[in-house]
C-alpha cells in the first residue's frame, strides 16, 4: 500500500473509531396500520395537502424498545404557497413547526425535543436523531436510541409517524430504484424538495446527475461546555450545534438548497435537497413557512420532534407501549 494511502486510511479509521455509534435502524418489515390517504391540489395561490398520516410503505414494528408509541391516523390539512417567494435572509431560529411534508403525506420533522442531560427543552443543545444515514442517536436515559426505522422515521405520542431523514422506501418507489433527480415533497414555505441527486450544473438538465453534498461540517473546536447544561468534548455529531455551515464546501447553501432547473420545473426554481449527511433534512426555510405547519396547528397535543415519555399512547386508536430501555420509571 502506498504510504500516503496508508496514512489516509489510518486517519479515517481513527475518526471512525472516535465517532459514537448508536443502535442500528429498526427493520421496516411491518405493514402500516391502515390505508394511506393523501390529496395534493392547487387552490388559488395555495397548494393544499390533506393526509391521514399513514405511510404508504412498510415500517418497523411500533411500539418498540426505542419508541413507545403506536402509529395512528392524523387529520393533516397543510397549505403551502403555490408560487413561493424567498424572503431576505431566509427564516432562521429553531423551528416550532414541521419542516415540510412528503408526497405521501408524511411530515418531515428532523429536529428532536431531547436535549443534553435531559434538561429543559429550551436548551439549544438538542440531540441529533441520526448520527449518520445508517445509525441513530442516543440520549443519556434512552440507551436504545429513538426507535427509528429504515425510513428514518418513528412515532410521536399522538401517533404521528414522521421522517427524521431520507424516506428510504418512499424514495425507492418514486425513483423506481434508479439514479435520478427525484421530487419527494414540499417544504413548509412552498419550495419543492428533492432527494440525494441533482444536476451537476444546476441550469443544465443535460449535465450529469450528482449526489448533492451538504455545506455543513463538524466544528473543530471543543464544545467548551460545563458538563451540566452544556456538553463538553470534541464535536462528534451528537448535537445539531456540533455542525457549522461553511460556504462553498458543498453543493448546497445554508438552507440546504440551490436554484436551477428540475424535471418538474424546467424553467427553474429554488429547491431543497435531502442529503445522506447532516442536515439530512434541511433545518431552515428560504421563504416563510405556512402557519398550517405549526405544531400547535397540526395537533395541539402533539410533540413532533420529540420522543415522548415512557409508555406514551399512540393517539386515539394507538396502544400503550413499553417504556424505552433505560427510561426513567
């Protein structure tokens, strides 16, 4: 082996060894508890998405050791601008709404409610549900992670199944298993959402397809926390605050998108791209998110983005599940 190659391999192995490992994703080997129902129509200047929140693909068995909630029907009535416009500087801050919705009516909600040391949820040090596209995060009192399945989805206490990352089986169906630019949903601000691939030259649909790379990377400086309310040590991807945006380091902007032509928008549009690395699903909006995506509007009792307490119920028709291993009794 070339000495340089050996050093690079050794360095990569050390990084991999230092990275925390969560439990594997749960196998999606169970049928959803009902028929998927979704309609998407344009009414005036709005695109209206109505859904019962039941996925159209296999899921893991819920409840499970990492997730105590059962999937149950929802009554989503979501609206996005049919002709979205960006706003200056975009929309920043921690979202108090779902980020978007997939074409099958399942919500995209990448954030979590779990924070360092199981502290107050206003603490900005929120855990990442995914530490990579194949592993899931852990919290101090939930050693088996958050029960995410192969679709990077799990269930909230109100029975809402939602995605924290790439909707694997939905993407497989929509793409036909092919390498192509695949439209998978709509962001809450109305811009379209694609998954993984886009044209290498954003304005040239004849250019090669390229797997889009995020422009976020792990910070190099130690976290500098106190070990009580804020974590210490080197950033490893366990928290959203472990990452920083570095302009030009990837293909996408700080909002997780770019402008260009797409199969559905041959004249061009701004669009988001879900990626295999952080942030997986974008965390910001280029335009103004519609109020229908607010968590209170979707369900005043919902806890989208969080795990829920031990033995939580999965909606009206859900059944009570066992507490996650390691959860407080």
